[in-house]
């Protein structure tokens, strides 16, 4: 799943916003129905790579991806297992775009 959102914050400020948002969303102790574990993230210049296991109970699914911040855009690329991507409704993509736009206001 790949999503790109335009912004006017400048690269450095957008990177700070992304970093804070990722820390909040990918916390290993995320309170909700889906638990995030084994969370890894690493910046390489303006590209943030991440990986984690997400699941409920004993069922865990590996998820990995990256977020690229440029002067004008933020691109999120998330490799989801094929069966999981098929289960997600189309609204997920627009919901993620809306959430990223809200962070950048």
C-alpha cells in the first residue's frame, strides 16, 4: 500500500512530525485491539524505515515499510501480507491520507 500526501511544512519540520507520529502509533504498548510488538524504526537521511509485528492474542503478522519525506511530499509505503491487504477496505487508504493531512496542519 502506497500513499502520498503533499505538504507545505518544509522537509525538516515534516520529518519531526512524522517521527513523533510514528512513535505514537507504533508503540509496543499501543492501547487498542491490535497490539504492536518488535517495533523497529531507523532514519536514513529523509527516509524512515520501519518494521513490526501486529496482531491480536497469539496471532502476529509482520509488517514493514518506509516513509519518505521530501520538501513537498510525504510518501508512505507499507508492505502488508497479501491476505491482510485483501481484507482491508478501500477506505483505509483515504483514512490514512486524511490522518496524515491532519498532522501536517
